[in-house]
């Protein structure tokens, strides 16, 4: 069983999209933004997609994993251990063949368009955007590249010679992995779940988003989000 070092902190209230856009636009050049990936950047979990794809076989060995076992651990068992399990499974296959096998799944993990717009605009202003995810680092990187997000760096679960690289960025591990790189406190941190609580608490401003799969504006650009907010206030 994998345990947290301490109870997860309380989460802030869910912020609306317009407030998040305003916060990102206020981040000055040179400052850092930290964002979770699954259900924050996109609607879905790329670690889950690794396990679904591996269950179907090549380039993984037959009977490599049963997705139902993994799903049960994620929902009702050792969540942190299941995150590490996904990373170890991904590492069992040749990286390029795994990437090719996962691309159809990544197509189906829809990006939150308005957030991608704002993060890329922040990058263009000189803000450093970092992705901090409990999913396997390679598949997070493939998803980021596939959907066109420009980042300063990606923190995810890595595996070397079959062993997870610690600290794994799950829960409090997100903070530990961030600090291990010597990065300064982010100006803004974004997440969608209790497991992002430590990352949000670390930032000057931690903001909780509704899950991307439930965001009614997920496929709209920032201009449409702001127009909707103006109309609603009118």
C-alpha cells in the first residue's frame, strides 16, 4: 500500500473559467504556472489509456494487465500505487511502438481549448508553463505534443530499469518532485481533484477547475468563455 505523507489539504472552491483566464493573464513574464494534466488540461486520463491499450496486447505482452483490476485500485484501493503501476506498464514496451499504439487514444482525450489558448498565450509572454501529472511522463509528453501545448517542462511518473523514479508526482509527491527540481513557487497552479490539493496549496494562487469532461466550455476558445461571462453578468 502506498500512503501519503500527510492528509491532503482542503481544496479551494471551484473557480469559473473567466476567473482562471484572468488569473493566467495576470502572471508576469518569467513567473511559473503549474498545471495538472488529466481532467485539467484534457477530458480524460492518459494513464488510464495506457492500461486500456496495454490490455489489448501488442506492443505489450498478452495478459500484461487487466484494466478492471487497475480501475478497481484507482477507484477503491491504492490510488498512488495504481498510478505507479501504469507507469511501469508503459515502460515495459518499446517507447516508439507504445507511442504509436496510444495515438488513437490520445486523439480521443479532448483538450480544454480555452485553457490551452491561455497557457500558450502565457508562454508567448515569457511565462514558464509546467505540467505536473500523476500519469506516466512519456504519455503526458505525447499528449501535450499531440494537442499542441507549449511547455517549459513536464513532471510525470518516470521509470528506470523497472523501478519508479521517486518522488513520484502523486498528491504530496507533486510538491516533492517540483521542489527536487529547484523550481520557485508557481504564481498559479491548476488542478481538478483532491490529489492536486498539495500542488494548489504550494502556489501563490491555487485554482480548482471543474473536470474537463464536465466543462460546458471545453471545446470553446477563451473569447467565447469571456463573452459568455459578460452575457451572464448582463
